[in-house]
């Protein structure tokens, strides 16, 4: 065996002296014979006399990070120890000088040449290595406060890698027999193992200063004390707090070294590593990592309490827990049973925690590898540690045992390929870089065995123990770093170090608790599925259950036309509708008149065979006829299907066929714009929607409707009957029809808990009636006795809209968030007369909300959320001073709480409730749920699922929206789980737009993406054709109508089509 070792060492020495080309050739021959890098020892560099040496790969990365941000403190490594007993400060100074002589890395500095190559060389040793301060003369409270401040300065002052020194030592005297020793180094010259080596050898050096071998020191043998040490003079309150000029020691003053000779220095390792990797070992190990990591490198976005900021250094904070002894024993037993290590168990639990926290299945965690698997590097101070990425793919159905075995396999594979520097892996994979994110992983796990730790040294009978670090004084390397520390006796200390500006302390405490629950779940016998582990503490479970539900309706739901009829009966002379007839003049229609008009149309429909369960199309612009037509269809017992003749003919024809329309009410002025019906199918009957001539409702010249019946509402219309079918975007290229029931609308507008509607309400009707916001505008007004003021069809400038709001004395309006923002920016006076504004469709801007309320302090501003499938609103938030104060911290305005008769559940992929702050998909329940997607049973079954929480038959709607509960019990929107986006409040399936583009002549493939611009969200379409000459493109930038819909297109000659989203 010795002969083999000697032969391999001789080969390694010969290899180190070859030219790079020869090294590559020799490497190929060695590997062909089955020899690998792990079999060869590290040997001294060929030219140790050279003044400088190339930095190692790891050091180059540290240099790069330092050059990016020289003031960063994330890579400071330190230990703080309390020394109880009498000691001599000069002896400590001399001991550290011995260590600097022994370990070359303690005295190096770095520089880069003109080509950018980073070098290291020996720097100057300062006159005084150990910084000393005496706080013993201060009162106890003041003494410890000054100590904390001094330690913070020593730890937190940035290092200068070019000037040095990169080792700092502080000795702070609290009393004659009590000191605090602080050692701080930059990561570029050391790692955690180096710190343990340094402190262990410090004890030996301290003893050697007195020419006494450390092993022969009797208990209590200390050569002197600092009770009269002049080096501490001047640091008392009586004589100021200046630093000492020096200790009087020179580098050559120390005794002979008590250590055996170091066979190598870190510089030798740096040269050796570079030679082997450049000879071919890097390519060999890189193949493994490429296969392991795959082609896509996802970014793990932890849900934070506060928004991330680009280019900001985050202060670190730390929380920890010592695992219960019983759990620690269970983990040890699990390791024996499964043949794994404690490191693997703790890492596996962290993988599951991150999966459950984010919903991401592909989890990558950075793990520092000590990279000291050779005996010759064990006791060298230097930056050996190499970061590796452990990848784990999870889903809710995978058992915890499978996860553990997957982590075990990944860890063993990483161990076998540990020599490839992390920097080279990043360069080879070249992930898409986001400045705020670490490449390849965003969470670190660090495992420390019980042999680590800074207090592994002796100073005679001086008692040494850890001194608690002052919190928050160092920068966070990552948003979250989890450390598992094995303790003497088999216990475990688990700590979470986190970016203090991103997470609340209570959030991290909850994560720690959930981590402990997961560790316990791993130790349970039998098969436990990843998705079945309950992570909610009892208190959190009760809170979430309370947040999910809103009060039941204070009344029974009623068909919406019946609610209208009650208002018409109670106050028939009250004005129901107004339309503008001229500058400042409006025509009005009273409730009684509108009711009688609708009855007359309803009778005409009934005479044509219209009845319950049928669907009737409606083509009408904003005006009296539109509302009368809607009411008439409902009174006849049918459901109305609003149709927009401005949309493409193919889409309109699809809606007519899909909804099975046999009759369509059409305003005569719009009949000519109806598409031609295919000859191979029976055409629906087009019934003219004509109202008698009418004048202003305040005169006696209104239409003669006295002969109309009082009511035609059939008894078979119930609250669960379908009131309308509204079409929304679909992923197949065609829209899908959502069947909305009366009870959903009733719960939206009958005495709602999010706003007040009444007889004084003057609501702006501005949304197209094919858009579900019109449900709120129309029925929120007419079911509560208010007046609906109908905006004219067509384009409106912001200024014209503002004039219309003022002329119509409108006090209530719903705007898309994009339109609301533009009004605040360009015409803030438009909001001055409004008492209630509801906004939704997209995320509300806190800045615009703040400015709106500053212009109109009496304004009630509501942020509303809800898909068509839940009848306009499912949750709402009142935006007030408290909301804006929270938004200033979080950067977002919440979606709020469930409205009446609605439930909101935040669930993971396994339909398990997630904890407050964790990301989940929003599921909606209650009376507002639509009945189904028309003629799409498979899609209905996919999106409307059985509720795991309610009674048999209850359903939940999967919104596809990613949300979380905040600490106030309000929902916060985080994004989408699919490719659906919202543009000016319109929900768009990117797949539908792609499908339409692919139908264009010459288009072979199409991709559509959403991008953020200064004008808002834009859709960008990219197409490829069958030939270069056959591909055209357009750029749609155009004008906007009252809803924000774009209208103009123009050729650009580029293969990009964009749809502007600026609303007017």
C-alpha cells in the first residue's frame, strides 16, 4: 500500500511539472487506465519561490463578488468567544503572529493584472495584529453595550482584498478575569473548517509562547495576566478610548513553532487543482453535472413578506431551535434503518418544506462541500469549500422515504464529483441571470458536525465558551440559509439565517416550526406521502379556517329580475336609466317605465316559445334598449347571451352556435353588422329590439305601456337557474361560455359587505355588457334602486370621460386598474366627484391609490378581485390609510377577504391548506360559482372540483391564481400558474392568441408572451413562416375605446405583433 502511495505521489509530482499540453495527454492515458483524480495526492507547486500565485477558482469568484460590491459583508466569517480567567494580552498577540507565519493565507492580499487574471501574494503583517479595548471601567450596562458596538464594528467593517489584512482579531476586556475574543476573516482566505483549525492551533501557539508544549501544560498554568497591561491603558473611561499604538512585538519575536511542519500551503492546492481540471478532469465531471441539472435552471422564488429590491444588501438575522431529544433520537434511528446520514435527513426535510412553501416541484439547494477529502489538506487554512447543487424533484404523491432516497443518491453523486468548481458549473450551464438571484440555487443548506466550532482550543484553566453574536450586523449571503448543527450527545441545533428586510421574524419562526414537523413526519413508520403532511399548527389552522369564510347572506337569494321588480314596485317614478342626449343633457327612464317595457318584450319572446332553460342572444349598444332586452329575457325565464358584433365574425359565429341560440334580439342599427350565416346550418331567428319612442322621464310624453302585463316571470325560475352565459378566453383558440346563476348575482349586489349601493347611487355603466364587470354596474344599481348612467358607445378620451362623469353627476364607478391609473395620472379631477370607486382586473397600484385618496379624501376605494366563474367579485379590500401603510412595506395592495356567501381557500397541489405566508393556488367556493362551462364537461370537471372541506356536492373553482394569506388575513396576489394573463382587466389565454396567429396565411409557428412596458402590459407575438418571403407581421398599437380595447394596426415589416394595452 505504501509503495502504491509513493508511486502515485511521484506521478503527481511529475505531472505538476509538465507543460499544459503534456498534462492533457498524460491525463488521457491515466483515465484510460482507470485512474482518477481522487487517487492522486495534492503536491507542492513546482515554483514556490514565485512572488505571486494564481487565485483558486473559488477565490476568483469571491474576488468577482467583492469587486461588484466592495462594501458587502456577506462573506465575513467570524467567531466570538468569552474567555473567563486571567490571561496575558501580549501572549495572545504573539500566538496569532505564529499562526500568520504558519498559514500563508492569513497574510495574503489579492490583485488583478491587465488581463483580469487574479493573483494572490503575501502582504505586510501589521504592527499590531490583535486590536484591544478595555471596557472594565464602565458600568455593567454601558460596558456590554460598548462591547456589542465594538464587536459589530470589527465584524461589519468591509475588508479590502487588495490592501489587507484579511484577518482581524479583537480582544475586549470586561474585567480582570473576563475577556471576549473576536476573530474575523474574509471567506476568500478561509472556510468554516479553517476557522476550527485556526482556533485549535491558537491554543497550541498560546502555550508555545511560554516555551511549554501544549500537551504538558498543567491545569491552571498561565504565565501572567493583563491586570496592569499597558496595552489596555487609555481604554478606560478615565483616560479616553483611544486604540493602543502597538504591542511592541515584531514578527520575529515569537518562540519556535510548536507545530509539525505543514507539508503544503493553500497556494499549492490552488495550483494543483487548476492543473488537474484544465488537463481534462473538469470536462469529465461537468458531464455528470450537466446530466444531473438538466437544460432548464429554474429560479426558486421564496414568498417574502416584503418586496425584493435590486442591488440591495440585506442584513442577516437568525433564529434557531434545538430539536427535542426524542426527535433527535428518532432521526438517528431513521439513519440507521435507511442507511443514510443525518445530513441527508435534514436536507430531505428542507426540500419538502420548500416544495410545500412555493409549490415548485424542481427544488435545487446549494450545499457547501468541505472538499478536504485528502489527508494533506485537513489542517490547512484556506478556502477549500466548494458549493454543490443538490436537485430533488418532488410531487405530493411521492413518499417521504422516496424523497430521502432521492436526496441520498444526489448527495453521493455530488460527493463523487466534488472537484468541479461551482464557478465552472455556472459558466457551463449559463443560467438566465437575474441580478438579485444567486445562480443555480437560491437557498443554502449547511451541515456542521459536532467536531466543528470555534471553541476547540485550550488556554490553561481559562474557561472558553461561545459569546452570543449581536444580531443583524452581517449581510445575508442568501435569502435563506438553513444550518443543521450536530451537538454532543446526538442532538441537533437547527438555525434559519434570513434576509431581515424580506421576512418577518414570525414568518421565519413558523417556517422553523414546519421544518420540525416535517422532520418528525420523516421518522414515522409506514408510508407517508409528501402532500399529506399537515404543516399548520393548531393556532394557524384556526386562523386560516376563519379567514376562508365570509358571513352567510343576511337574506335568501332572489332572482335578479325579481329584485328589480321590487324596486320598480316600491318606487316606479324613480329614475332607473339615463343616457346623454347632448352636452349636459340626459334622457331618463323611470323604474316603472323600464319594467313595463321589459314586460312587453318578454311577452313577445314568450309568444315565440321562449321559456325557462333557453338561451337568447342579445345584440345591443349601451342604452335603454340594452337593459330592457336583458330584463325581458330574464322575465321570460331564459338566460341572456350578450354578443359583440365588433369581434371577429368567426368568434361571434362560434358563440352563437356553441350557445345553441335559436333567437337573437338585435337592435336594428346593428343588424347589418351581424355575420353571414353558413348555408349548411339553420340560422337563428333575428328578432328586432325596438322600444316605443320616449322622452325624458320627467315629462308626460313617455311611451304608452299601459296595456303591458304587470309581470310575466314564470314560477320555474329559481335562484340556481342560469341568468346569463358570458364568453371568456379559451386555450384552444375558441372562447368558453360561463353559465352564471341568479344566486351568484344576488349575492354580489344584495346588501354586499364590500360596498353600499342604494337609491342615492348613480353608477357609471362603462364596461361592455360582454364583460362581467357590467354585472356589477347594471345589477348593483337596478337591484338597489339607484340610477344607471350609461356612457356612450365608442371611443372616449380621458377628458371626455371626466366631463361625462361630471355632467352625469356620477358618484359610483368601476374602472379597470389600468384605466384608474391613467385617470389619476392625467385627469385626477375626474375622481373628485366620486364617492365610491371599485377597481379590479389587474393589480392596483399603491402609488396611484395613494394619489387618488389625496385628491379626494372622502373617496371610498375598493380593490375587487374575481373571475367570471365566480360572478365578478370573490374578494374585496377597502383601500384606506392602513392598507396603504402596509402596501408601503409589501409593495402590493391585497385582494382582501371573501365577500358574502363566498369562500376563498389557498391550497397546495394536493388540496392541503397552506400556512399564512406560503404560496398556494386560490380556490373559490360559495353561491357565486358558475354552474358550468357550456358544452365543456371535461373542462368543467377539471376546473370545478369537489370541495374537501364542505358538505357532499359542494364545489370549488380552481382560479389558477397564485396567492397567499398575509398576517392580516387578507389575500395577496402573486401570479398565475398557467399561461393566462390579464391585460387591462381582460383575461387572456396566450394559447388562444397563438392559435389565432397560426391560422394566418403563411404562419407555421407562433408564440405569444406578455411583457411589461412603460405603457403597461403588452402582448408580443412571434411567428415563423414556411418561407422567408411568405411571412408578414403587424404591429397593433392603436387607439382605445372606453374599455381600453385597441383598434388600429399597421405593418412594421418585423416578425413581431404587439397589442398595446394603454387604456383611455
